[in-house]
C-alpha cells in the first residue's frame, strides 16, 4: 500500500481483509497521526518494516489474522508488539504462520530464542552429516573388502609383498 495525500486527515485507518503484503514507510509514519484506530487485520502481512519501532501512536491497533513470519530475522517484532500491547486489540489473533515448529504459536508469548532456535536446520544438518558418514564408512568397507578379496585370490604372500612394497615407497 502506497501513500495517499488524504491520509493526513485520517483518524480511523481500516484496510482489513485487503490482501496487503506490505505497507510503505510513509503510511507507517501516518500511523502516528491516526487518533482512533489502525486496522490491518486479515491481510497477508508477514512482517512490518523495522521503522515502526520509532513510531509513537495512541491509536488502537488491529494486527491479527495476518501471515506473520516467525523467523530469526523477524524476532525484533516481538519486543515491538509487547511494547504496544496496551494498544493492540487482537493479541490472540497475532499468530505465527511460518515453519511447522512455530506455526500456530502466539507471537506476543514468544521469545527471540523461540524465533531463532532453528531445530529443523540442525536436524537436517545432523541427518545429512550422518548420511555422509555412513557413505564414507561403507565406501571404505567396500575398498577394504575388495583389497582383501584380491589378496585371497592371489595368495596372501604376494599381497603382503605388494602391501610392504607400497608402504616402503
């Protein structure tokens, strides 16, 4: 949503259920002038611009039923929402809509650690590392098995000679 000149005289700002994905800094600046309410409910907002932390408004805020992104990059929003909790009229509807781990959690009851604890990435990394270790061990096992099989077919004396000769060079 972009700035419009008539926002200067606005006291109630209601853009609920408009599928907004972001709001410009200019509109956020005008939020300080909204005297009664700013209704941003039911949109596609996954975050707000960080500049919102510098704004001071006395208006009632409706922010629920948006697609809030609860990630480490967006963890700053927790403290801002908590600082505005006396103005927010729908805190129970401000819910995470991101990863499976955070989906359905109340943003206002979360912490930065909740947002930044990326267990899914750790689980993926551990799984990938374990799989790589298994592949390396199996490959080494197959190489040793092939070497021992050749030694058995050739006669152990010849293989020991070849092994000793390779070790001395």
